[in-house]
């Protein structure tokens, strides 16, 4: 090794060929909208709201119930459980790194984290509040929240839009930029083991990156609000369609009512994908192995060998990041009464 | 003021008359059983288990769901919600300062925190695991837990008894020794305001301390496993019996099958009582004001004035403690699959 080339530079040079082929740059700084700057007080308020089950019809469901940040940002279930034991139809996506997505929800029906945050609170099978007015009335009973809304957003600051801004500001802290792949992408060739490197090459060879490109492995860099969608199954007719019930949910068409959006879905991120089983919009694939096999068949018409699947799964495991340490929030209390209404008899 | 008497001593002397009358010593150190010493690793393991909803039948309910330590250690509901939307029959008690109680559950059916921790996991309307074997099988799928059990309890350390020990060790950190009353009890006369002092005197005059004595305001110091029970309503026949459905739950008799235990209940703590609405074993009293009014009538045969109620409620508010700051736990993950079984179709 020439002493004239510092080892760090050499490492970068050595890494360059693989990096040139890999369409995934390191994760950039989290994009923050100009009208919702992040401040410690806003993030803290958003964290409290995110964890507060009292902002649901029966006081049982918080954002964290389905997007559990203590684990991988989802709920380990095929589809989620809402108020009064109701079951949703789609699998909850991880909140980690959602800040990098250009549209939210499986069908992309919300352009921003702020818009997304307003959805589940009034969804009758999720948090089940009657309407946004009811959300604000509920929160407004807690002086500890009202004071924080005013401190963060000014007098009269308690509103559904500011609720959404605070929650979104907190969610923008939920990113995992430090993973083996991220270290590799920044030039540390040793951050991936041999199997992971083989898996990366299999992914590139198979063509998965036609969709799973970009820093978040969820498509190319697009303006916020512009979704990157793909049909699933793109090549219908395999046995998987029926086995995993892939077509009965019409996907984005439900939001747009456009026939051309039938079975179209936002391309999901691969970041931390090893920890977010079960898989697909309906959570029908129990394991990552099987999800890889199904995607290769239905999207690329390929039958992978077990060895190829194992290598790709190993590579996907290298996208598991380091989760941020957090202090547990303390939720505001009310003296002498509850803000959760009694169940109807 | 004589310069020969230091002000701290004087303050103590001045406080003595009230303290002498008040049957509530400052909270002592948390009692720790000899066979379950507290260690940082055990407490950390217990915290993870406490927050893990995957240790429930459908992956939706953790200890923290009903005993939410981010607020006052309970769930703000009359009775709790369990797996599959089921509803319990009794109001969840606060986990804060449960370490000071000599028996657990409303009916005292568990002598220790360790025994208590084994109950809800297999209760079909709470966490709904089939049996303790299923709990251990579920936990055993997560290598991150198995390694911690072995590090804390030795080889083969994963067992239901050690699960309970870890959870109990964590729960013994959930105490609130710093409240206005606690400061007052240690000699700071100014820690209570005038209304709170009036309320304290009302409590003493009314006779509430026949039951709510002791450092935890839950009865006299008794050996662990020995409960302090009281009949509720002690004086039946008031309009409250029907209004709040006070007698249909037979209380401790359900556990012991003894007629003499009918409508007998463990005397609940007053610590943080201002934050644990709604009240009573069935959560039927929505406000602390009303709970005070009902207790005075049903237990002491007294009709309190609104002013007396307000003073007593102010005193009870002085028992709200300072909650410990905590780091959020990170739950062990499994790569590529979930440990939560799919819902039955």
C-alpha cells in the first residue's frame, strides 16, 4: 500500500465501484418544511401527544400503539387494532424514517407528515375521535397541553393544524441514519460482510432498484407531495395473488377513484425492513424471506433460489439502523377527573 | 426568634403538633424482598417486559397499557380494555407506589408484586396469553430477551418466576416520595397551603384515617402478604349504593369464597389519588369530589359540606408526587419475522 495515499482516501476509492453501481446515497439531513421548523419545545409537545392514548375515543389508542417507537416503529401485527377492539385493513407502516417519504400512508393519500397526523385520530377503526373539533376539545381539557401549545405556537395556539405540526416535528426526530449500509455508503467497505455484499449485488442484478432506489430505498428523490407508486402485483397471475390476497385491496384507487390507480401502492422503504414483519399492505407475508420471494416473482417475474433469498435478506438486514435514545414523556394530568368519557353501557 | 435555636430545628418543633396528629409518616425506603434484590440489569429487563405488548395474545396490550407510567400509573378509564377489545370489570390501580402495598389487586389476591405480575398476562380479558408456558415460549423467541434473562438470573434463567421478578424490580423504582405532603411530613411546614392544612384537619376529624393511615395512606404497616381490608359500603343503604353500583361486585369474596369477605376491598392508597380518576373498584365515580362525598357517607355516615369536600380534595392534591424521569426502553427485535401470531379469520 502506497504511503502517499492516506488509508481513508484509499478506502473511499476502493468503495467507489460498488457505490457507483448502488443507487442509494447516504441518508441526507431530514427535510424540514419551512412552515414547521423544529424546536425542542415543539418536539417535546409532539412526543407527549404521540404517546397519549387519551386522545382516542375510548382512551386506549395512541399514535405509539400502532407505530411503537420502542421497537421498530410499527406494531408487529398484520393489521392494526383500534378503539373498541376494531381491526384495520392495512398493516401499520413504520414511523422511523417516514420523514424521508414524499407522501404518507400506503396509498399516498397524505402529502406530508403533518397531513398524515390528522388522519388516524378521527378514523373510526383507529383512534375513533368524532372529528377534529372533538380532538381539540379533548386536548383542551388538559391545562398542561394548552400551556404548551401557547408557548410553542402563540396565544390561541391549540388547533388541529398545530397538533399535527407538533406530532410531525417529533416524528422528524425518528430517523436511523446509522446502519451498516449507511456506514458502507459513506465509505466504510468493512461495514458489510460478504453475504451482505452478495445480497446487494443480487438486488442490483434482479432489478429491485427499479423501484427501491433513493436514499430511503423507496424511490427517486421527488418533491414532497409527489408519490412514487407501483402496481402490486405488477405481473399478476402467480399463485401468490390468491395465497396472500394481493388484489382485493384496490390500493391508491380507493383514495383517487381512478381506475388507473387500481392496486397501485406507494413503494415502501427498506430502512429497518428486517424488523417490520409481517409484510405487505395487508401484512399477509409472515417472513422477510417470503416477502422477498413474492416480490421477485410478482414484480420482476423471477424465481429466486434459496441462496439468493438468504443473501438478499442479509443485505436488507444491513439497513437496520441505530434507534435514537429518548427520554420517556410525561403526559399532562388533570386533577380530580378523567378526560376519557365513560363507556356506553 | 431566639438565635440559639437553629431555624431548621424551630421549623421541626413548629411542625410537630400537626405531625403528631397525622398518622402518616414520611414514605420509607422501598421494601425489597431478600430473594429479589434490585440490580440495574434486572430493572432494565423488567422495564422492557413491562412495555412490551407482544407478550399478549394479539400483541396489543402491555402492562403499561393499563398502568401507564407516563401519566399517573393507571389508564384514565373506569375499567380497562384488554385483548380483542374485551373490557375488564375493575378499574386498574396505579402502579406508582404499589411497592408499598402489602397485598396487590383490589381484592388482595396476590401477596407480592411478583405474584401480581403473573396474573394479567394470562387473564383472558387482559393480556390473554393461554398460560405461563405460552408467555415463556413467546419471550423465548426473542434472543435479546433470552440473553438478558441469562445475564440477570443465570443459565436457563428464562422462567415465569424470573419474568415476575424482573417486572417487580422495575415496579419498585416507580415511587413518588417527593410530594408537598412528604415535604411537610419531613418538617417543611410551608409545603402545604392553608386550604390543604384545613383539609388535612377535616380528614382527621372525619375519621378517614381509621383506614387511610400509614405511610402510603393505605392502612397500618403490616407484613407483606397481610392485607388491610374494609367493607365498602360499610354503611349500606344510601342512594350511592345504586347510583354507583357499589355492591354487585362481591370483592374479596370472589377470591376467598368466604361470605365474610363479601364487598371487602383492600384499602387503596391515597398517593397521587388526585391523578387517578375515575374512582372506586368499578371506576364509577367520575370525580375526586364525588368520591370523597361518597366515602364520607358510605364509610363514616357523614354528609360533608361543599367547603369540606373542597378542602379535603385540596389536601389529597398535596399527595401528588414527583414522578421519576425515565429513559424509554428499547425492546428486543427479531429479524425477518414477528412473534405475534396472525389473527384468526
